[in-house]
């Protein structure tokens, strides 16, 4: 899918998402990568610093790959992989610690849902984030979590 098609698809999805005040969600671009690295590092995710070339490639090859922006600053992101119909796997989701509790993570997940409304969302979570996902309807499955969307 080319960049223009992705942008149009995100715009359509965002019509259904309630965005926190002052927050915009859009497809990521390479100019966002240093902010993505900083947010990842703040979470303790080592790929950001130890494997930056691989991390950049992962972002280039992933979709949906979205950033949440406030005043032109990236304050959150989601990177996923999908077959477009059954499963959307969230590989990474992070929100700047100073911006948590404002609905940004929820809006990023909702955007993914509205991009692929028939796909369930699968992900792995840290213990610290488990309550966030469970509050949004995800359930624990073994070592992972899943939320199925039913229309």
C-alpha cells in the first residue's frame, strides 16, 4: 500500500476515533524515528539503541505504523503487523510517560481497530501495562493478550 493510500485510510479511521484534545494521529515517517527511539529507550526497549538499523527497517516494513503528535512532537506510537482481515498484531505501543492517562494509547488502538474492523488485536504486554489493556477489553491468554472486535 503506498503512502497516499495509507494516509487516506488513516483519515477515514480517524473519523470514528475520539482523539484527546490537541493530539493528532498520522502515519509515521522517517523524520519521526529519533522520537520513536527516545520513547522506546524510555521504556527500556533495547532495540532502539542496540539495533537502530534493524529497528528502522522494522518500522519501514510494518503497517499500521502510526504516531500520536502534540504540537509537532511525537508523544506516542503504535507499530503493528496485519493480514488485513483476521489478525492485527501490535508489536510496539508506547506513550510518553508525561502524557499517559489522556487517552492517547486508547486512540492509537482504536485507530488500528477502525483501520481493520474485522481483525482481532493480539499483543504481548509487560506486567506494568496489563491493567491498561484489560481496561480496554483485552483478556489474558497464556503469555499474551487478545481483544476481538465484534460488530
